[in-house]
C-alpha cells in the first residue's frame, strides 16, 4: 500500500463474477478476517484494524470468528446497507487513496467510490504477491435442460429481450444459466456455471475456461479461453457475426446498442467492453435480466413445485428422525443433524444443496446464519432446534425452507411464546391480499406487526426472491424495499425472533405471487412449501380465530401430502 501511495484497500466477498456464494479459497475477504459468512465487506486501512462490515444476520457469528485484536466489526444497523456504511467510513476517516480489485467490484460501487476518493484498480495477480490465494478446480460437466423443465427456448428468450442490432453483455451467472437453459454444479450451492456471455437476437456467445459435455442448442456458441482475455472473445464474436450474416445473405453491421448492468459487471470488464465497442454504444440496464427471469412461466413454476415437494419431504424426514432419536435417548450431535439433513436431501433426489445447511441446536439457534455445526454439541430434551435448508434438483431451481422445532420433552412458556409470535407473523403475511405493484416494505411491515406487539423485532428482511439462485432479485420484503411485487414472482416469507443465549425461531415458507381469485385487481401468496408446524411449541390461546382457521387449513393441506406433525396419516 505504501509503494502505491494508498491509505486504504477495499476487499469484497465476491469472485470475478460478483457471486454471493464464493468458495472460501476464492473469497479474498476471508484471508484477512477469518469470517466465513456469505455476505460482508472489508476496508483495510494503512494503519489500525481491518474493518469488517456485516449486517444483522451475522452479528454473533462475526464476534465469534473475527479476531478482535486485528478486526473491527462494524455492525450495520438494520436498514443500513454495507456499501452505505463503507462510504460513510471513507468520509469520516478522510481516506484519500483507495485501492480496489478491479475484477471483484461492481461498476456501480466503483463509480460511487470514485466520487468520494481517489481509486486505483489492481488485478488479482498483483494482490496475489501479498496474499497467498488458493487456486480452485471445478467440475466441467454441462447439463442442457429440456423445454418441459424450463418452458422457453434460448432463441425465444433472445428475441423477446432484444431488437435487431442490439446485444446484451451478461455477467450475472444466474442470468446466463437462465437464457441458455444450461446448468452445471461446479461451485458449492449453485446450479450455475462460470462464464461470460454476449447475447444477440439470434445467438448467445459464451466464454468458458473449460467444458465437458455437448450442447445441442444451435443458438449457443461456446469459446474456450481465459476470462482475463475478454478482448479475444469480443474479437471472435465480431468475426462470427460477420461470417454468419454473410452466409445468410444478411446485411453486415456492427451492434447499435450493447446493454450491460452496472450492478453485475465488474469494473475491469466494463473497461474492456468500452474499449472494444465504444462507450457511445453502451447502455446501462441496472437490473440486468432479473425482471425477465424473476417472472416465472407456468413450466418453471411446475418445476419449482416439484423441487419444493421433494425438499419438503427431506425436511419432514429429518425432523421426524431427530425427534425419534431424542425420544429414544440416542447420542445425537449437532453435526449428526447437519449430515443427516443433507443425506435426506440426496435420498429425495437433490443434486446439490442450494446453500450450506443451517442446523442449530439450543442457544446456537439464535445465530441467524449459524454455520459451524459441532460434534461437541449434544441434543437434549426441551431445546429449540432450527433447520434452514435447501437443495437443487434436476431443473436447477433452488429451494429454501426453515423450520424451528422442539427437540423433545416439554416446551417452556417462553419457547411457546416466541414460536407462536413468529407463526402469527407467517400466517398473517402468507394470507395477505395486496394490490399489484405494492412495495415489499408494505408486506414487511405487515409481517413485523405481531412481533412488534410483543416488544420484539428481527435484524433481517422478511423475504428474498428465489430462482436459479437461492437469493434472486425482483422480490424483496424489507423495511426499505421499494421493489414492486408482481404476479409470478417467487420469494420467501421468513420472520424470526432471536434471543442470544436462549435460542431462536425462524419459520420460512417460499410462495409464488398470484392473482387473488376472489378480489378483482388484487394479488395474494400461494405457498410452495407444505411442512406442518410443531404444535408442541404453539400456544393456541395466542392465535386469533382467523389465524387458527388459517393454520388449520394449512395443516390439512400438509396432511394430504403426509407432512403434518399434528395430523399424522
């Protein structure tokens, strides 16, 4: 830093594709903080402690994992984004010269930093001289999905997205997987594959570093090369486009417009795109392709329902198994619980988990994204248990469901109270009716009302979108969300209560937004998750008549699927 006249350096949690879930060896933030959570940001000042920025999901985890002698944990209050907090620190501390990894920062944030301070970009090779980053190898087998799983061909998507003379440079991996109908389970907790893409009205050009398996779709052209040599990829596209159009007798012309997303393209790739095609042709579409793949077609919804049905079964079997083990006095550890959950997913056809299973026992259940199941933590009766899990099946759409339950024995009045409050929140939210275009903040406020009435709150959003990635844009329930809720989007409803040292409860169903059948012009949620609740933890006196009726309807539907703990077949 001294030799480059820097007073600070920004390190993200992302890889060069700006992924959320990054294997730890490829997560540069991990090397300087030892923090393993999926979301965080880091600023390394020239002097003083490393600053680790985390949100409410990771307050407890960061305190446990980060060395307080070397790392200052900046706990962003709920409603404050990590990037907002970083920008405030840059101004407060008067940081004048900031280094960044150009291929691991999105263009939007790069521009924001540049408006505050002097920014100098470095590449991975330069930073590797200081930090010994590990190299990774990935599975190469590509899977091409049939139309009966996805419902729309690549060429149809391209022609729906683009006019003649237009192209879209796509760097978000879930968007690439969506437009190509391809999947590859090469990275943990993802059904996507490492690639960069340029879509035209007639073709999708892919740059990949390795591939095994054949792709039959005639509109997909794959080039094998290094991601760092993006210019060569652009040159090949220009040659192919010219040749292809001449063969068809079409007029040869360069692209009039090339779209990109400043939130999903890294700063280094943008410079290469601008250099090759010229800045005057580049048009920013901040949301990228998210508005298109967040809206699910009927075939996609059918595929997701099938996946959730099998994921639900895995969770039901896991909870049933845990309760039987505890009842019989077996020696059962938190790590056993973690492993058995993943085993049940595989038994029911899962190809991969959609995120690392959260299997927390006792007081660990208050850690919102608990990630270190232990062989030293042994199940006891009368404890709260939290299971947050999801999987990928053959269609490559993620599932995500959470259930809290009692290990066995008898629940305390406090355990029943917090469980029932969270249940009230889920029931009221899942049965809400609202106008199309309502902001996510409206539903978030509805979900928090039962929790507020008991003097409690939770430091995370109420819901996120679910699609090819377990966290997808186009749907967001939070206090600050201005994302309009639209028909055919899929997302979670997951309020919670977390009491450090005591335990936590989170209940999560994923639902699709549909037109309400009885009120014209209104929307409602239809759950894709049917796993009964733990009635050992429900205080029925706390439920209104309407809530009790909603619960009964849901439990009866779970019963028809063989997944009700209240009504066992």
